[in-house]
C-alpha cells in the first residue's frame, strides 16, 4: 500500500498525530532497525501523548485560571 493514502486515512479518522509519527518514521533511516511491533508501539505512544496533551490544554482553557501556575513553582521548604 502506498504511504500517502495511509497518511490521508489516518488524518480522516482523526489520528493526525499518528499520521505525523508514521511520516516521521518513513523519513528516518534508523527506524528500519526496529521491529514492526516496536515501530507501531512508538506510533501509538505518539498518538496517546498527543491526545493527553490536547485534553490537558482543553481543561486548562475551560478552567479559566487567572494565573499561570505549575507544580515546579510550589515552595515546600516551610
């Protein structure tokens, strides 16, 4: 199967991150050393991370926090 139709189908299915990861793997010559399962696992992990990041970004936007805060800014010395 041709690569471009695969990328288009993934994008149509709402798996744009997976399509990007697949395209990056096709452009990287070092990926041929990995087995199919390892390469597929990397693609799935890329999609899962993108989904988690999108969910977190949406939750932060809907929270409408006044200040940008992070865990690293907490002071536990007291």
